[in-house]
C-alpha cells in the first residue's frame, strides 16, 4: 500500500520526504546558477514561491546557504562543503566580505566595490552604490574594467607575488602589443606599481573615469590576492591626499581583518572535506 501525503514535510507515494527533495533541488539551483533570487529559484524549479521562502530560511539557519544582502541572491555557504564539492571560493569571499562592505559604505558614504580578477580585467562582483548618495553609476555589478587603469587592477599587480606580477604583465604586453613600460594615464605602469607599494594601496587618479578617483586594497590568502576592495569618490569633492588620509588606514584594517577571517574559515572548511 503506497502512502501519499501532500503537505510540506510529509512523505510522497515514492517514499521521499518532499521537503528534503525540494531543499536539495533548491540547493542545486543556487549552485548551478552561481547564486539566485527566490523568484528565480521558484521559476527554475517549479516549486511554489512561499515554499521556496520557507525552505531558504531553514537552509540558512542550518548554514547551508547565505543571502547576499546587496543583490538579494542566495549563495552556497561554507557548510555545504560537507554535502558536495560544488562550493566555490567566490561564494565564501562574498558572504564574508559583503557585511563588512555594507558597514564601511554606510560610514564613508562613497561607493565601495568588491573586485575580482577575470582574465585580463577586473570585474565588479558587488557594490554598495545603492547606499551611496554620491554614486554616479547604477547597475555596474558584473562590469569588467581595464586591469592597468583601475585601482583594483593595480592593487592586484602590486601586491601579487613577483612571479605572478611578471607573468601577468607579460600577458598584458602580448595583449596590447607593447613592451614595458606599459603606459597608463597616471604614468608608466612600473612607476605606478612602485607608488602603490609605497602607499600600501592601489590607486587611480586619472584612468577611465576622469571625474573620479579611487583607492583599492587587496584581500590576501597564502600570499595571493583573491579580491580587492575599492573606494571611489568624486575628484571635485575630495583631493587625493585627503582621501588617503581619511580612508587608507581604515581600508587596510578592513582587508587585513577579512584576510584573517577567510583564513579561519578555510581552516573550518577543512573539517568538512
């Protein structure tokens, strides 16, 4: 005799617990889409939206997923490593970094971006532009920007290992069909990177947006840059030296703290592998 219960959490005629089966479908949908909103999950899985919301809340309480408070997307969290190998480094970078970005952005009011390397460009992975009364651009998340003309790209190059930096610059020489010194709007790239190391942050005074300036600090793991945090401001409102005085130390403190937190979570991750 088969059993057919229809309410959430009860057993279907195939012997499956329906809530568990739906939870795994939701987790799979989030993982394969590299994050998804509740409405997108409901559409892709065919699970009613109220049920999706209830299961998302339950899985968040169990630390299997985390909500990105900037984009409202749900992402696979660290604890899901114990279920599958689908956990991606970018997921935990986002889940750790974003709360810090939000707090920092609310305090300084200028936009704060999370930047990651994608081939020969820096991609805006997340941004606090929606919190900033001074944001010039909207919908910039996902935009890829020139490596050598952005503060984050320069931070990536300046604070990578010597070998990685040399290899990346060699690739840029091929890409641009030029030899060192590659030129940026702030001067020769090698001179700019030397200034970045001296300042402790990547910077852009000119570059692709002439009405703005920016500084960027790396998040490091085992000597490698995994992401950069960038502050952008209007050059007409704040001189570069004043911005360095106001924000550099706090930015570096934040990225140092994030680097340590990610390292700690990596140790926790090893417990689930």
